């Protein structure tokens, strides 16, 4: 398996929380799934608890798992600040050693795409499958590849978003990307600027999963895909969907 190259992205958990403080559009979708699970829930790649904490506050028995010590340390602080008791597991999702089995496991907002090779993806899917209770479900959430986006070059640098709530003034985030077809890895260079001054950069690699490939990976690792959705409002998956959200059960 290719070693994870994403750990440095998540060393500054305070900045991460600030960057994504206003992002919550996927929360209703995962909160509804967690409520309906009727049993314990595991969020894989939970980060600082951006989704885990509000779900826990609904009374759901949820555990958070992440490979980053910095993110989990901030998650514990965030949980204490709102008076929520959550079990946090510091583990690589490819080598999960779960203390119990779960009615629902989910990996949200493209986290699985940090697994850059087939062996890593298979290890995660096999481990998730074995960690499900009978009738339990695994939900995978990755982006649906778009040919215009894959064809961009570093010369196509453009504004990705603005972070308005930064302490010393808004931050503009610009992105340049390049796709490597041989490895199916999309590389992003992110530039964080305030008033035109560069504050920091990030380099992100994400594995692109094509729709039929993702179905095959699930099936080869003991999972039956029972539903495919294309967004966080539950629309059926189509070729033009922005997301691939797969709802899976253990095939056996």
C-alpha cells in the first residue's frame, strides 16, 4: 500500500476548524442516516468532529476515527466545549481495530480519496465490511469525476472559495490542479491569500474513483451496493451528479 501523504494537511487543526467553520451542507444528510441507523455509528476520517459532534448532540451513539493525532486532539477539545462524551479512535482506516461492530459506518466529503492506490482502498473496504453489524451499512462519499476538471492544467489557476470568518480578515483560496491518468491521482496546489499576500500553501493528492470502478471495488471486497446517490439531498446518481454516494451492505 502507498503510504498516506495527507497527514501534513491536518497538522494545523485550529486552521482547519476556521477554514470549514461555515461548511455544514452535508450535515443534514449524514445526521438523518445516523438517526435511522438504530445502533452505534462510526465516522471514518472524522477530523475535528465537524460532523461527529452535532450528530452526537442528537443523542446518537457515535464514535470518531481518524489517523491524525492533531485533529483528534482538537476533536476532544471541541467535544468538551459542548459537553459531549465521544469515543475517539486514532487509527489508519486501512488497519482498523474496532472495539465493536456498527450499524452505520460512513466516510464523508471525499476522505476516501486520500487512499491513492487500489490496495489501500481495498484494505479500507474490507475492514469496514467486517466491522458492520448484521444489516449494517457503509456509506462512501466521493466526488464524481468531471472531464473538464480533469483536463485543467496548472495554468488554469482560479479562485476556489473565500474564508470570510478569518480573524485578521477574509482569506481567498486559489487552486491549480493537474490530473495524472496513469495513477488516477488529481493533484491540487492551494494558495491562501489575504489582500493578495500569500499566507500558506497546501498540496493535496486525491485518488479519482470512476463510477464502475467504485462499484467493482465494493463488490470485490464483500460489499453489496444497495443505493447510489448523486448529492446530499438524495437525488439518484447520474452521469452529471457532483457526488458518488454509495450505500453498501455486507454481501454475505
